[in-house]
């Protein structure tokens, strides 16, 4: 009897566990427990998790409280949304009492599903920053001049600024918070301990328009008695890498400066503020002798300042800092994730080159820095590190592609004990390091690579039966990670490292399957808006560290295209709402200045970097291999007008839609008249890009689409021998364009080739990232980055949306409704993919044989999917060995052309069908 009861109880426990719906991944403004936010109506998101099928949120209740105790008691003294009958769980706006400055709030969400009440797995919190200018009590401090050892020249050298302040704290601390703006970069210490694990902070902006402050909880660091707060200031982009050089092009912002405010709340209800002012102490003659993002960092350990980050340090010989002018821009809280050391890399080998030089091979091209460790040597011994992406044939560093970037770090030993060091304010793009001046014989254990990029979650997993496809995916991950530096940059190694808009027009969407880049790109949309001129022009680089305002169409298109992507992929409408006016301003600017008889007459870059690449051909204007720039600009402008019509509807600007639509109709007719050749059924000079853009953008009439596509097919299959022959613009739509016109087999050939020009050619020639040019192993070094992601085009989108079959519905955005329609190219036997969407993890694992197709699918709770299964007939489709008509909650929409279209709720499924 006891065994029977125990068996029943165990069974009930199993059933209960399986039936449970959990609430997880609570986020505020798409961040985990953010500190120091400065928006009046933050947005809340959460996910549901369950092993059951068909879990749907029926209602939610958001509760925000002033304390954890009140939250646990269910008391929403700040805000309770009440019960809202809605399945929405993404970016729900706060609508409670006005939030106060410098205040911590606690929140949770109660959810009722069709399976019962969901179980909360955690509570969450957020804190506000200093919301009013009057909340800031400190003064900007710094040292607005060069020292004798500095150099304000082309290769600028400026030593770091060391600042400190001691203070007393005499009772029990309830909460201590630091608000800090340190430009260009900073490291912060309280009582000898580094605050936070961020590096290269804060994220860069156009400091004339805005700059970030960060917030840190230092409650655990502040103690009774004497305390010390200290900061080191580096140069970053604020004190630019090239001083007094091409000032018409390169923007400079000033000398490093600091604004800091430490607020201490005591248990007895009193408060204390320690703020930056003339009472602080300053030293500019410390160990960091120079820090220049292009040229490197030099650290002289013999000039270390002792125990300066702790209380009790003798600083009487230090200077009083200057009270300096505040930056021109607006100070705002940073909402994008900071950069961090995300991965440690062990070197692969070390080779003695003679004359005291060694070549270290990290085995992987990446962006970050090299840490020296376990060092012992004489005082004053100097280790020099030079960085490069590849080697010459003689085994020495190949540095020609770095242009004038010196990319050299130096460490001078202090000569006591075991020493270790890495830079603080620079990074390098490299695989190889030349080490000279090393005391003794170096071993691999003396070095550690540290990969640095924004603290973004890796959201995607992707594997196929094709090893080349897999290797490209791996290289893409490393390339994307390397080029996330608080903004998306083009390359991490040479004297450029700029956030070019054109590189990410479509690439941002593909990257979002690999990384949760929502806040990174939302921040970038703000950068672009802030870079807009009064008359409406948008630059090619934003933030506008370089003054490149060429009035191109394809580069500024990133503003509209990525905002549209952020809404589709993450459900984030804010970039569209915030920037609609700026987008419209640019649309009107370009129309009034360059639209003539329905044709956009201005283009700068054309179909950038069409193979075969050399600098003469890249910049050629009359070559038959290149696409007419007016065609590209006009097609793009037409496409952007379709986005503007959508944005106008989403933002309540419906009155603008008629105008956008009218312009689009005019442009479509003019485009067809000017560029279409009815005899050849081609556009302009019949390049792939010339035909692909009107076809993909919807300009091409339905009656001739198949004939136009045939030209594309012939160009690739016959003239290019099944190889890529498009540049940056055409490659952004190539893979999807081929697949949507039933040529997934050809797309797969392009993606899996290993001969030039192809991604696989890069792999075959030793690349561990993605090259700037298809011929990166032989190209002119003046334009030959070996860690560049612009040529990925739409490849990663194609991997996930077409091969894996994971894409969001464009109406129920953010993967609330998922469209799953995998392509099955000849030669590919399986795909295993997953994507951690805003609603949870989506999985698609399929494999095929000569006669069967098997597909494992997972749809997250509170989502649904429309799936497309290849089959001989409906009767040939089964789910977990059961015919479809017998499976609960599955709805057959139609069977047509060998595809069963089915709607399924959340849950895990195993489908199997018979195929040809």
C-alpha cells in the first residue's frame, strides 16, 4: 500500500513538474537589472518557459515597488498595472508614479496562462540615474594641456590622468552609488578595488552631441573610517588618435576629463555626497605614458604610483586638478552593454626569430589585447609587442595593411617579484605578435590573449552537414565579435576602425541571429540621428569621427533599414518613433537635392568591391563590370520609401503615407523607363546587381520577373561559373534573391565554394575571420583588412531564415509568430540550428535522405509558428508517428506544390514526411 501511494505521489510530482510554466529572463529596457537609467517610462520584458505545448499568456500584472519587502508582499506602491488581458510580454511600458532620481526600484510580473498561473523564478530591479542637471553636484576636472613628454602631433602621445580623493564614512552604509562620466575612457577604483568588469568604458559617441555616464553600486566597497575613490583617464576617441592632422576630416574633442559623484545613503537616513572638484588630487606622470587606439599603449612600471588607490596614501606632491569646461554634448545614461573581456585565448605556438625577437601565433585573428604574465626581470627592462594579422613569407609580421597605425605596446619592468600587465585603453586586431626585449626565454604560459567586445549574449547555434558552411559561420562569429566596440566598426586593426553605415545596412540583421545586438544597434540609430546636419544630410560614418558627408543613398540607408530590422527582430519600435522626423528630413533632403525626373542622380560607392578587386577597379567609374550608381541609388531610395510608409503608419503619421506612395509610383515608372531593356529583359548594363535590386525591391513588373531572373542566373551560372560576382550592394540580397526564385541549389553552391571568389576561398587560404576583399590574400595592402564583415551580405540571414527556416512574421513581430520554411538545397543533408529570440529559444533541426524528411522543432511558450513541410501528400506527414489529423492543436492550412503548410502552437515537435 505504501509503495502504491509513493508511486502515485511520484507520478503526480512528475506531472506537476511537466505542467509548470515558469517566468524567466526579466529585463528592463532589454537589460538585466540595469543601474542608472534615465528614461521616464522604462519598458519591461519577460519570457515564459514550459515543457508543455500550447502555452499562451492570457494576462499579466506588472508590479513595481520601492523595496524588496513590499514587492514580496505584492505591494505595488510605485505602480501596479492591474490585470491586463493580453499575451504581450515584450517591452511593456511603465505607467506609474514619476520615477525619482538616484532611486532603486524592484519589480516582478504575475502571469496567468491557459495552463494556470505561471511560477515566478526571480524578481528584478532597476535604478534611476541623476535625472536632472541640478542633481549633479560635481565639477568637471582634468588637465587641459600636454606634458613635456607628450606629443600633440600626427602620432599623438598623451599620458594618462590619475585622479583621487579621500573621504570619511562613519556609520552603517545602506547603499552607495557612483555616477561617473570619464572621457575619453576611464577605470574606477574604490578602496583599492576595481569597480566593475567593463573595459574601454564608456561606449563612444560624437561627444559634441552626447556622451554617456555610467552607474555603479559600490555599497560593498565603502567602509567605516577612511576611504578613497580614484580614477584613471585614458584618451579613447575623445582625445583623437591623430592630432593636428587632416583637421578638415578628423574631429577632435579635447583633453580627457572627469565628472564623478558618489552618493552614500546611511542606515540612519542621512546621506553624503563626494563629488569631483578642485579638492581632488591629480598626477599625469604615472606609468601609462601614452595610450592611442591606433598606435598602442606604453606602460612604465618603474613609474607606478604606489598604493594610490587606497586611503592613507601620501598625495601632498600631487597637483590640484583644473576645473575644465564641460563637453559640448548632452550627458545621458548608457543603455547599451559595455565592452568586456569575453574570452581568454591561449597562444598556439612561439617561434624564435633571432636577435631577441619571437613570433607568437594566437591561432585566431581577433580584437582585444595580449596579457603578459609570470614576468621576472631587471628594473627598466622593456618588452615591446607589435601586432599583425598575418605573416610575410619569411615569417616576420606583415604590417603593410595597417597603413600608418603603429599598433605597438610596451611594458617596462619594475624589477620586483613576479609581474603581469595588459593595456587599459587600447585594443588591437591581430593573430600574430612580435615579442622583443623579453627577459629570458618566453614560453606560451607568459602570454594570454583576451578577446574584447560588447557584453552581448550569443543567441545563435548553427551547424550543417557541410564543413565549409560551418567554418564560414565560425569565422563570421569571430569577425562580428571583433568589430563590436560600443558601436559597429569596419575593422579593428588599421588606422580606421570607423562605424561605416554601408557595412551594416543588411549585415546588422544577420548578426542579430548570432548576438543579441538590440541595444547596440538602437544606440547606433541615435548616433546616426545625432550626426545629421541641419539641412538633413546623413554621413557615411556615425558617430561622425570623420567628416564624410557624401550624400550617398546606400550608406545612410542603414538608418531606415536597421530601424526596421530592430522592430521586426526585437519588437523595438522606439528607434522608429524617436527618429521618424530625422528620417523624413533626410528623405526630403535627398529628394529636393538629387531626385530629377524620378531618378536619384547621386551615388558615391556603387556596388563597392566587385571582384576581381584592385584599387584601380574599385574606384573605376566606366567599367562594364560595375553597376550604374544612379540605378543603385534610385532603387534604394524606392525601397526606403516603402519603409517610410510603414513607419508613418506605426508612428501615427498616416498623412505622410500618400506622399511617400506617390513618390514611389513616380520613381518606379521612371526607373523602368530609364533602365529596363525590353529586348534583353535586363536592367542597365545587365550586371547581377542591376537586375537583382529592382527584382528584390518590387520595382520589376510581375510579367517580366522570370525573364529578368534568368539573366541573373545566366550571369552567375555561365559567366561566373557558379561564383559570386557582386560587390557589397548586390551581395546584401543575393542569397535570399536566388532562394526566393527557387534557386536554393545555386545559392548553396555560392556559399560552399572554396575557390576564388568565395567565402570558402578565405577559409582555404587560412582565414579565421572574414576578409574585406574576396582576394584578401593577394590584394593591395592599402585596402586589405583581414577582419571585416561587410562582405557577409545576407549570408547569415540566409543561414537562419532559409536553411534553418527561422524567421519572424512581419506582423506579429519579435518572433511572437514564427515562420519556419527551410530550404533544402541539393548537397546539404542536415541543419541543426537554434535562436534565442525575445520570446525564448527556437530550434530547427532537420535532416533528409533520398525519400524522407525529418524535422525537430521547438517553439517557445507564448509564441506560435507557421511551418512548411515538404511531402508527397498530407497523408505522408506525421508528428511523433501520428498522422496530422490526430494531433491536437495542429491546423493544416493548405497542401500545395509538395508543401504542407501547418500552424502549430508552442512546444516541441518531431515531424516526418515522405519526399521525392
